[in-house]
C-alpha cells in the first residue's frame, strides 16, 4: 500500500441485473479497495424519487446538493456523507456501487471532481430476461421513472415504451445507456460483463488500473469461486458462466428476444453485441 | 405494545462462564425488533431517509408502510432483524436493559467456550451454518444448532453490530462481527470483523443484546 489515495474516487455503475453485485464482490476482494453498496438507491428516498431526472453540472450546489432534494434533508445529508467517504485521504481506494445516476453524471462530476466510473454493461437480452424473471420493473418502479423522464425537455422519448414489463424493462435499459453514452463523462470506462467472466485476467487488470490499482490474487479467487456453481437467490453473486451468458435463451420467448433485439439494435451494435 | 411485553419476544440470555456477561442466545429477531420500534415510537417513515430502520429497501426483514406500524416482512418471522442501523440496534438494546457487544467481548465469548473464530469455523459447513449464499438469504435464528456456549449464529446468518471502542470509537464506520449469509465464513477475527457505515440498515446485518460486563 502506498501513499494517499485521496483524489481517486470511483463509482461502479451498472443497470439492474448487469452483474454489479458480483463485480462489487470482486472489487472489494482487493485489500486496498473500500466500497459502499448502493448508498443512494437503497438508502434514500430522495434519489429513488428522482430516478431518470436529468441533472446538469450547473445544478450542483455544495449546500443544497440539488433543488429537487429540497424536501429530502436526509438524502442530502447521505450524499454529502458519500462525498466525504469517497474523497477521504487514506491508503485505500474508495468507491461506491450504484444502479442509478446514469442521467446525472454532469451533476455528479461537479459534486465529485475526478470521479472515475466503471460502467459494467451486459447483453440487453440477458438483462431484460433477468429483469422480467425477477419482476424488477415493479420493484424499481420503472413506470414512474419513465414517466418522469419523458416529461423533461430534451428527453429521448423515442426510446420509451411503457405498455408492458417487457417494454418498460427495455426502455429503462435504453434510456439509461443512451443518456450516459450519448455524452460520456470524463473518467468513464465501459466493461462488458461477458468479457470479464470469460477471461478475467486482462479485463480485470484494465478495470483495476482504471481505478488506480493492480489486480490482486484474491480477486481472481473470488471470481473463480463465484462461478463454480449457481447458488442463492435473486441477488446472488454465484452464477455459472453458462447462466451468465445463456440463461436468457431459456427464459425469454422468441417474440421477446425479437423485441429486445429490434429495440436495442443501435445500443447492441455500439456495445458489440451480435444479434 | 409496551417495552415489557416486547421483552417476551427476546430469546434467552446465556451467562458466559467466568464472567459477568450475559449474551442473547440468538440475534434479535425481526419480530422482537419490530415490536420494540413500535414501543419506542420510532419516527422513521417511508418518506425521506431513516435513522433506525431502513424503510427504503423492501428487502429488509423489518419494514414499515407509510405511517403504519413496523412489521415483519412476509416469510421473515423468526429471522434476524435486518435493515436496522447501529442507532436502531442500540435503541432496542437499551429498551431491554442491555447494550451491544464489543468485538473484544465476542473474542472473549469464544475463548470462554474453548474456541476461537478459526476453531469454530472448521466445525461448520453449509448444512450447519448460513454463509456464502448457500441459503439465499437469512434463516430463522434457531434454524441451526448452537455453535458455542449455547449461542446460535455466532458465525453466519447475519453480521452483528458491535459497539465501537478504542481509537476507532469515533469513526463513522463501525464494526460488524460474524460474517453473514452472503459472506464467506470467517476464519479469523480479522475476517470476522467488517467495518460498515453505522447509519445504514443492511440486508445482512443484525444485532444481539448483551448485559453485564466481562
């Protein structure tokens, strides 16, 4: 361990069901990494209630945090606490994992200058298959979030369809990735979950170097251990390679696959997923 | 429900041999915690954030809908009380005339039972303890037999809030002892203790009450 890690805050960001829990375990297996898990999405109401509301850099305020949080004093306090945590001096690299904030990156970068983002993406067919299987649309209130989104000036309304859990799941995935990848913030690196689980060595090394560290053997052990068998429930990080890559082929109907491939065609091409 | 009647929901206390310390035989259940928070009239509601109970995360064992009473999540009766912050755990402990244990007290408890973390860990397996996601979530606090001195779930099921002490007493991150259902089985004191944000109520963190002193 060497020196002061202040100024190297990072965020692990990924859509629901994209492997973020697994990747959090892998990152935290490194002895020089300290992370907080979903500090805003599962520990505040303010950030959940503003999901998919785009926030600009000029809307960051050191005291008010954001005008939309005026009625959420504890959410403001939690965010300030998070800022303090990830920018604290010390010998570990500090970060947090989130599944929201895709559309708030300019604001987030104004609040946390120098933030490095590891965006983990996954084949949208796999993501949507898992979202439908676990009823995530209802849990995370995609309908409300998408309604908020389309009500904003500049929203990509053509990406949004809300008539079914399938449509809302696809819309959530498209909107979040379009908002982020349409204007990538500084310090963003995109990693495909499939590349990491197929061959962890090079991909993991790139990821760790992006946050300022070299990979640790404990991380490779964690990855290997967590891919040996399927275990646990909805949020389990134990999945075999076949499940990660191919479960959607068993759970999505052909018409659902066709829907996802048609709607997500531009993003799939951008991210290198063959249809 | 009054504090007196909630006491009936707590498990038994075990006296640690050679000490004046009494330890609850199991983590506090969601049932006991919900009753305690109702007796305490905890203000946390499904609004902004929370101070004692994570009312935002729907996956915790103790929950509340709007301004209604605290309740046990469906299927979680008898399970450890998860979603409780350090402040919430302290409040429940105080209500019942106790406090939270320190890490050194856990070490002493194990020693009094002729054991250490590693010694205990090697006796456990996925069929006798809840760790590494083998069970997919928490299990009832008496699901498995006692691990040491008549105490259940010392390792596994939930990590348990500890009262911070020493040079780390003022740190915002507090010790949690014992691993958890989604963590590897600890094999040493070092791996048995995690440091977590005290203001967060999490799905794999619970607590138990102690009375007296070592």
